[in-house]
C-alpha cells in the first residue's frame, strides 16, 4: 500500500472517530489488536488489512471507495459483505440498509431503478411473512456452519425484525419507476431451496404448506402488478420477460442525481459500482437486454398468462 493511500485512510478514520474517543483506544477495541499495533497503524508504519478496513467502514459508516481517496476518474466499487459473527444481526442490518435506500427513493420522485433478475429479488420477500421467515432460515444455514441441525420450526422473527419487515411491506410499495427484466425461471431458485430443506427433514409438512401458499400469493402479487402496471399504492412499474436466460441479478439506479450499479449474489450480498462511466456501460447492457425481451405490463396477455401458469406449475410440483 503506497504512502498516499495510507495517509488518506488514516485521515478518513481520524475524521470519523467520535471526538471524545482516543483513536488508539478505538482501533484497539474495534479491531481487537494491541495498542502498540494501533499506534503503528496511525503512524503509517503498518497498513490496515482489507478485513480491518471493511470492519472500520461498517462501524464508522463510510464506503471503501471513500477511504482510499479515489479520484473522479477512478472506478469506484463498494463490496457490501458485512463481516459479523452473528448472522442474525447481519440479516437485520441488510434490511435496515434496504429501508434507508427506500426512504431515499421516496424523497426523489424522479428516481428510478432497472433490474435484470435471474432469481426472485430478496426485496419481494418483505411482503410475505412465511417467505421472509424462510429466507431468514436459509440465511442462517448459509452463514453459520454450526447450525446444520437448525429446524425451520425453531426460527423466531424478533419483534425488531418483524417491525422492519412490516414497514418495508408498506413503504416499498410506494416507490415509483421500477423496471423488472425477468428470467423465464425467476422463481425457480427459491423453490428449489425449499425442496432441499424439506428433503433434509428440517421442515415439517404444516410449515411447508404455509410457504407453498405464500409463493402462490407472491405469484398473484406480481401478476396483479403486471396486469395493472403498478402497485396497490399507485406506483408505476414496467415488467419485461427476457427471451434469454439472465446470468445473475443486477440493477442500475439513479436517485438525487447519483447513479450506481449493483450486482447481487448469495441473497442480499452485493458489489456496488458508483463510477458514472461504468454505470453507463451497465445501463447500456440493460437497455440492450430490454430489446430482446417482451414487455408484459398491461400488454401481451397470452404471454402473461402462459408465464404465470408456468410459475404456478413449479409451485404445485413441490
């Protein structure tokens, strides 16, 4: 790591540490290192590791592109992979961040997002309690290797998490100008996960049937938006059905004059790009994908009907 970057990192951290807290004490406690190691980092004699920088960026609320002092001509990327020993807290934090993004969108009526979807977006699950609980259950299994025998019936949604979900259930329906470009099998991935955990006998029949019903409710929810052109709150959206398989979930957003591209993987983990030139390239790709897709919002009723019939068949085969 060169000296200019070291200085930029140190200055950024010192600026954000609360004034009543000694920097050396803060670093020692936050990074679980000795005070001498903390002093060496503050003097620039030792570099912060990548893991340490992620931990500090999360605690002090800044993005990784900011701490290295990138110029306007340098590609900017934020890796949204929260490092936390408690996967329950990580799940909560990710949806808190989603709530912040929704609030920002609601403040700018001209904001918009275009999404290419290989798999059902995590954001949809906030409208359905049992699907939300299942995503939480699957998240805990993925993130905590010691929970291999965790049963779905043992999962409890905390009051704090349920309150956040219920708020998002309402506010996300008010967000306007979303464009969805859907893979032909966009709902198939989550359904396969349900089958997987059921085969492991980590889910009883009653819970399985509740989840299955919720997936039918979700299909009804999306189909209604496609037919009417928007949500029950009056927000307007466009839905396209891709004629090709989409490799993964990604989105391009503009809000308050700022653009960003997000590439999602493993539920709600993301790599976020804020460099305008790279975002423009991504936008051009999404626009090109739309050309090879069929608009099904308030149109192409036969294509609509066939598509949603196929999704319901997937659910019924569970």
